[in-house]
């Protein structure tokens, strides 16, 4: 497991510390909602935790193996919409990443299912593209500064 300082901001972008946010889920606590599971799965991609990703993937769609060796340099997560109804849920998100000298995004509408009190990632419809931030937009690196004053 990649070491994440407990009091630094969680990679999922919640604004909470890793200790208060995704760490409990990474250590086995069940996520209380599809959005919480999505955020913890994103953080697991950032922190290179393939075992957690496998564990939270529904057995009917889970790949036999998962490697994160060629994963992009993830820089941010935006939750665009979320819905929960009974034992099913959806999360529409956009994950940002470094793409050479520029930026890319992966956008997904994800389906989740709850079984025996635990949420699992079921499947998602994805699209990818190049991100072209404006000079005055927030920098996709997550610094909180304007793009023109940061990574432009």
C-alpha cells in the first residue's frame, strides 16, 4: 500500500483528511453510499491499492487480475451526479489526469449494487478526452490556484 500521510487531504477531493475520509474504507469499513464507494475507489487508484479495487468490484463483473502499473497520473475527481434507490445506485463522475504536457479526463456513469450491507462497483459507461482548461480556470493539478499561475 502506498503511504498516504493521514492528515493530508484525501485524494478523492472531499476536503477531509485521508484519515477521516477514505482510509477507513481502505481498511475494511463498508462505504455508506455509492458516492462514498466511488470516492474511495478513486483514492485507491491514486494510492495504487489494486486489492481494494478488486474487493469492491462486484463478483459478476470483476476482472480476474488488475494491474495499475500503466495507470495515468490522476490529479482530481469531480462528482457530477449521484443517485441511490434501495440497493442500487449510480455515480456520474469525471477523473482528471496528466497527459504528457497537457490534461486528460475519464468520464463515467457508474452502476453500484448493495449486497449484505456492502456497496459494490458493478459497471460503468466511460468516455475519455483531452481537457483544455482556460487560463483563469482552477488548475487541474489540484493546487487550488488558477491554471495560468500554476501549470500553464
